[in-house]
């Protein structure tokens, strides 16, 4: 097998690199750093998203008929590698692009595809993902939010939790119970819910990072047109599994974090002094960083399994759990190691005068969260055991 990129792909990389270098957003000004907030970063990322969209770089691998560029997944990967090289954000509406849009392409009616896909790419309409509930996280078959069909409308009642960007969202891909008598996997459906509908209440949850990026959502007699059913009635479990696979594939591809963190870790080791010498000279530090580099490389080559499947035109499968598990666990190990190098400085928030460059504390906390979001590491291990290694169910 030849792991090298073809001359055309290398030429494409140069094209991407030149565009990103010429168009990348300017660094935060001193004044912006002073008043940095989630709102400020959202507005910056929104402007960046618009620029990426106009440059034709959003939804690269989406089919042209839905506003994408019809690029191959290898080209998509090259683009993400180049974004990571410059440590640039991927824009906004990430969930819409990596999971809701692909789910609509896979399960939506032609009318739904025409109506929703283009605004997702442009980020004119922001999407969120309503799966988890207080009593249903890893076990999503336990979803209790109800939707009853009355004529041409579903009436939705219930609660979701941990819903990322719900406070900014225009639409939610919502998983609900539509048949209470059927076995629990067989009574679910997916709905497209307008978040501005009467009866929808969003309550932000503040995270340990200090940001409030995810939320609780309450649904009180919310009316959803029947035509907003996504996929078959009571066949929502298949839609849910497919959507999660898209998410895991997306997380492992876009949390390109590991390569970026590795590069920054090397820089950190060079600039940190231990016992009057650079940490980068310490054999134990060097060995640990080399070990991370080995794991990052193994992750990259293993990721080619997912890529091969996508290149064959297949939706992501259980192997996307490997990418999700390994990239998030590796990021977590690397940020923890950075904390050991930084010592007590690791605990300083970015606003603090003495905070080290690199926003390490926030990244450490996020690295923990990413091993939970999209299915915990334990759940990914179950998936790998059962669906890839064909081990008996635990
Ligand atoms: C940053 C972030 C963003 C998120 N965004 C969204 C979102 O946009 N939309 C959404 O719907 N949800 C979202 N979530 C929720 C996330 O999907 C759930 O937190 C996750 O699936 C775990 O569910 P839980 O929190 O209910 O934990 P639980 O399922 O209660 O798990 C508790 C513990 O038990 C373990 N466990 C559970 N079942 C098993 C098992 N069968 N085998 C072994 N161990 C098991 C878990 O690994 C975990 O350690 C987000 C979470 C985070 C952290």
C-alpha cells in the first residue's frame, strides 16, 4: 500500500496552504484578549466561516448538488491538516456540517435536502443535536422525550441536556419516543425541530472552563409539522446510529488536536526550564514526547481505515469509534503532560497576568470533555469490542 500523497494531492495541498496563509484571520488584538468571551470568539469564527464559505472551503466533501465542492475525503483531510498546521478554527455550525447535514443527506426527503443543506453550509442556520437526556446518555435507547402524532403535527414534550450550541441554534435534530409500547430501540423517531417554536426553552449550563456552550432544552407542547420527520417513523434508532457514526468520524478528523498539541508540546518543552536546563533536553521528557508522536502516527494510519471506507462511498462505520477514542484519549494525555511541565502555572486561567502562552488550562479541561462527548471512551471500547472484534456483548 502506498501511503504517499499523489502529485495532484500535493499540488492541492499547496493551493490550500496558499489560500489559508493569505486569508487567515488576524491574531487577537491586545484589547480583544482583554475582553475575550465566548460571544467575541463566536463573532470572529462567524466572519472566518463566511470567508471559508466564499472561498469554497466549507463542506468540501459534500456533493456539489447540495452546495459542497464534491472533493474527495483525502482532499478534505488535507484541508484539515493545513488548518491544523496554522492552528486555525474550522468555523461555526460544526455539528450541522459534520453530523446533521450528513444525516439529512442519508435519511432526508428531497424536500428536506433542498430546504436545509445549503443554509447549514453557509451557517445561515445553526444546528444542534438533541440526543442526551438526564436519564439517557450512553444508553440512548432510554430516551423519554415524547412526540405524539396529532393529524399533521407531532406534539413534543420532554427534556434534553448537554445540547451544544442550543442557545444559538435555529434547528435541532431531535430524537423522541413515538411509540411507548414497542421495545425501546424500536419506538424512536428523529424530528427536525425549529428552535424558535413556542414551547422551546433553552437554559445554558456553565462548564468548568467558565464558558456556557451547552444547554438544557425543555419542550412543552411544541408543535412540529409531520413533514419534519427525518427518516422512518419509529425507525429513529438507525438514524441515531448513523448520526453518531458521522459525529465520531467528524470528531476524529476535526479534533486534529493531537497534531497541533504535539507541536505545541515540543515548543513548550523547549521553552520550559527544569533544573537550569531546557526540558527538551531531559531524557524522560524526550521519551514521553516520542511516545506521543508514535501514538499520533499510529492514529493517523489507523484513520486511513475510516478514510478508505468513505472513499468507497460508504457511510462511516464502527471503525470511526477507534479514531474518536484514540484522538481524544491522546489529546488528554498530552495536555496532562503539559500540565506536569508547567507545574502550578498550569492552573492559571488565560485572563491571569502570569498565565503561560497556549491557554493550556482550558485545553486540559476540554480534553476531558471530549472523551465524554459523542459517546464516552468506555462506550467506544464496547463498540470496538462488539462490532469490530466481534467479542460477545458485555
Ligand atoms: C462537551 C460535551 C458536549 C456534548 N454535546 C452534546 C450534544 O450536543 N447533544 C447531545 O445529545 N449530547 C451531548 N453531550 C452528552 C454526551 O453525549 C453524554 O454526556 C455522553 O454520551 C455520556 O452520557 P452521560 O453523561 O449520561 O453519562 P452516563 O451514560 O450516565 O455514563 C456515566 C459513566 O458510566 C459509563 N458507562 C455507561 N454505560 C456504560 C457501558 N455500557 N459500559 C461501560 N461503561 C459505561 C460511562 O463511560 C461514564 O463513565 C455532550 C457532552 C459533552 C461532555
